[in-house]
């Protein structure tokens, strides 16, 4: 049994054994009890991926009520990059809890909000003067980024891309490309939202980044017109859409065109931000500087917080009172965010993400060499995916993907799927996971492919 080194470097509480351990079948009896209560009390539309009842987590494991310890390859969908209950986060939130829990920043401000804004202005790409506004969720921040861009440009149209995911509010559902389960039956959606083709190297027929950008720009110019376009919004690496990494040059060409045409370029880094890709922000890999950057998920160690950071002249365009909300920039979440950012920096987690990426890419490419059903391995840092296909036709194989995920769950590995076609397995381990656990988890996925 391997323990997390000490509570001070892992969970902040009693050290959890860093091991995969199955005491019962998954789900065990106690987890089944909770699931029965969930069915009676929680709306049916609120689903779950794994049928477990979590009681503890830390390092690279999640422990359920039956004593099963599962390898975490999901990080709560890229949220717990610093691990669960990271010591600095626990200490900071506890101190803030003992001071005050809420005043509403737009009623009576406090230092934590300002300090988070200062830190984001410093860390995000570009050396221009910036401003930040804080919100609660990624979708809320995306929606406010669009509001800000429209107010600044005095234009209305917004372009999102094929396979995009930007949230579940009305406006962000319009931006999101995938119908099921995110949009089906929930319309009508906000108007003046348009879609352009993405650079998708695995399925693009050899288009390079500049060629793919030219294709998208031509469609934008002919169907919408730059004179009507407030903003382009894009994930530098798509999340729910399938961890699609655009070909080199695609994002840079879009930024150049947007700048030349007075269009606000918004980078949605909700999933890619905060060390996840082996850089503070995925935009850095392409050398682009967004006008606005949207962050959430990994920002606050599991507490709800999001942000829009961008050029001061754009961010300051909205009238006083036009941005904000009752809980936006909660003092508890701000305390957590400052401690989380410190943890990324002081514990070397940007570099750790690169190391995790090397393990993931190396092991998964080895599997791909031996298994033609793995059509593609892609990603950066600790954000990597495999796309599963019919080896004869290249058609997406969602059924195989589901079988592999189900096997992993039964064997004690938290594994997430994604992709417009439901045929992508994504790997999002916490940056605190050990190589041993990561490799063991990948071994379970490999066995799942064999079994399928």
C-alpha cells in the first residue's frame, strides 16, 4: 500500500492510500442506497457517469462509501488540477470562512476579489492593460464575454465553431454544437449565433491550419459579414467536442483576421486553463493573445468561480452595474483561487502536466500501433484523448467507446468520454496523480480495449 507522502502535500487530512482497491463490485451496497435516494429526490435530467457515492478524494484517487478506491482520470472534468482538498486551498478557505462568507462584491467589496483579478491580469497571455470580472460558472463567464464584446463593438453576431461546447445556459446552448444531451428540446435559442468549420486534423483531409482558417473566414465573410460580427469564440483545444487540437496556424490566422476587422477574439479556456495543457493557458502553445479569455474549472480547486479577463478598453465598455451578480466572486471561492494558483506555481504543476502528457501520449501511441481501432491520439499536457473508429472505414465507433468506459468503471478507474460522435475517451487526471497510478489506469483501459 502506497500512501500520499504526507497530508501536507496531498489531501490536507488523513493520508489516503494511493491505490486502486476494489472491496465490492461497483456499485457497492452503500452506493446503491444513495443512488436509490437520488432517483427519488433529484431530477431525472441530472445524470451521473459512475454509480458511486464519494466520501473522500485526494492525490490521484476517489474513495466511495463502500471502501472502493478508484483511480481518478477525470478530475471532476478538469476541475481538481491541484487535487482534492489541496492543503493551501483548505487552509485559505477555512480562514475566509472564519472571517465572513458573503457580502456581495457589488454591494461592499473585499480584497480577495481584487487580488484574484490582479493575478489573472498578470497570468493571462499578453502584456497589454487588462481588467477582470468574476462570475460563478464557465457558462456564465462565456455569456458575459459575449455581452461585453457586443457592448464594445456595437455589433450583435457571434461565431462559434463545429464541435464546440460553451455551456448550458440559453445563450451558451446556442454556441454549443452538440444537440444530445445539451440542447435537445430546450430551444428556441438566442439569435445572431453562427457556426464555422473547425480545423480537425484527423478528419480534415489534409488541410493545414492556414487553409482551414481560410475556409472558416470565407464562410464568415460571405454569410455574416465582418461589419456585423461582434466576436469569434473558440476553445484553443476543444473539450466536450472531442479534445480536438486545431492544426498549427489555425488559431493565429483567426486572431489576425479578427484584429484586422474589429472583431473581438474570445478564447474559451474553461477546460484548457490553469496548467492543464502544460502551459498556464492553451493559447500560449499557439502564441496567440486573445482579446478576452474565459476561465473556470481549474481556477479554484473545486469551488465555483469563473472569470473573464481581457483588454481594458473592451472590459471597461459595459456600463456600471452591467456586470456582476449576487454570488460572483464569492469570498470563499476567491480565497480558494488564490491558494490554487499558488499551488500550481509553487508545486511545479505546469511542468508536472507536461510529464503526465509524455506518459499519456507515449503509452497511448503504443496502444494505437497495436490496435487499428484507435484512429487518433491527440492533446497536450494532461489533456489527452483517443478517438475510436471502425478500422475499415474510419467511422466513429461510439459502441466500442462505451464498452471500454464501462469496463474501466467496473475495474475502479474513473474514465470520461466525449466527442460529437461519442467515440472519444478523454484523459484528465489530477496533476497530483503519481506515474504509477496513471500507468495502472492506462493498463485498465488497454485491457478494456482487449475485452471489447
